[in-house]
């Protein structure tokens, strides 16, 4: 059975430090036996970045939100991406953004400021939203027991690159319920007729990220992990999309002769 301190030591071995902005995608069960399950992982993550850092998790609701279930209450709507986000969002001091399908949980430095404004989004992951701001904060992205197909940040990069055929033709109407008011919004959904789950193709970025210093491998408990830097991953992805705007539309491998000719402006 793993303890919180053992989880913390593993995070520090992966160069996660106090003051970091850290986005965490997770599979709790992959870590192995824990006395307090998700709480031990959350405690370790919070201690790793400290109050001077910013700890983020997805708290997505895209699986259940839609035309037939269109009222989003951030206080009660459960996440569709695992156990840890739902446990984390109930912690004191955690702020949940108001995006009806792609919200995030934030705790630490400037958490409320970081999460603010998502009710104005008209797409799942806009450049000026919580996912795009990972680049501006030079965030680290931890895939704890899961792979690049869970890396929502790549969806955001595709939005910046204006990759075609990524959204529904028409937006969906939602109502965001807050304590003060109900906010009606119109938001486009992720959609591609030929590939319903584009994110499954993100795994082809594994070697471009790893070989060019934008990502490292690690282990936390029993969970094999990937830790990427948002700046490097964005620059490499944009470079690839410049050569083939639809590269992530299917599982065609990255061309063997492709080389990243840019420079990672920040690295792990």
C-alpha cells in the first residue's frame, strides 16, 4: 500500500516543484493500493506545488451535457473523467470554472482569476480560456496513469491552429447555473464525422514530444506517467499541423523524415 509521502516523493522525482502550474489527468486505480485513494494523491499534489503554485484538473461534463441535459450547475454536476476531479472539486479553496462541457478545477495561486471567464467561451478549449492559458503559465501537464489520448490541451492547440472539421455545425444552448443568476450560453461541441474521438489519435505525438524534450516518463506508485511542458508540446504540435493540418484526424504515423526545426523555449 502506498502512502501520501511516497506519492509526493515520486512527484518530486519527476521535477514537480513548488510554484509550478500543474494540470493533472489521472487514473486513480492505476496508482495501486492507497489508504485514502484519491485523497492521498490530491494531498501529495497540493503539497508538491504548494499554495504558491497552481494545481489544476479537468472536471469535464461533455459526456452528459447536451440538448437533453443542458443546465450546468458547477456545484453539483459530476465530472465524466474519473474519480479524482470530483473529490478535488469539493476541497476547500478549489474553484471550478463555468464552462458547461470542459470545466477545470483550480487551487492555489490566482485560482479564481485563472478559472474566471469560461462562461464566455463559445468552443470547448479556446486560446484565451483555461486550456489555452496553460501555455501562458508555462504549465506542466501530468498524465498520471493515462496516455496522450487524455491530453485535452492538444484539443486547445488544434483550436488555435484552426484545424477544420472539429466542431458541430451549430452551437448547443446551455444554461450555467450560479448562485447569482442563470447564464444562457451557446457553445459548439467537438465533432468530426469520420473520427468521433479525435483524441485517440493524439498518441502519435508520443515520440515527437519525447524525442524533442517536451515530455519525460516517470512512475507514481504503480502508475506509469508522462509529464509534458505545455510550451514544448504546443510548439511541436503546431509545427506538425503546419505541415499537415489534418495530421491528428487519423492514426497515420508522423512521417519518419519529420524533424522539429524549432527550438523549445522552455523545457522540463
